[in-house]
C-alpha cells in the first residue's frame, strides 16, 4: 500500500508540472490547466499523507 501511494504521489506531481508547460506552449487552454492542477493537487495531498505520516514499520 505504501509503495502504491508513493507512486501515485510522484505521478500527481508530474501531473502538476505538465499542464503549466503545455499551457506555455499554447497546447492546453487555461480552464483545462486549472481543472487538471486542482485534481492533481487533491490527489497529491491524499496520497502523500498516506505514506508520509505513517512511518515504515521495522
């Protein structure tokens, strides 16, 4: 579960960066950028809190 949450959180960070680059290249409209980045932010907060707040058991 921890590994899956880590992968999802890293992918959501990539999803936060990609729309802004696409917008600057005039490949994506502003409304789509806003929606995509909002969803990616929520996904990041959920997935990152799942693995960052629970220390790995030894």
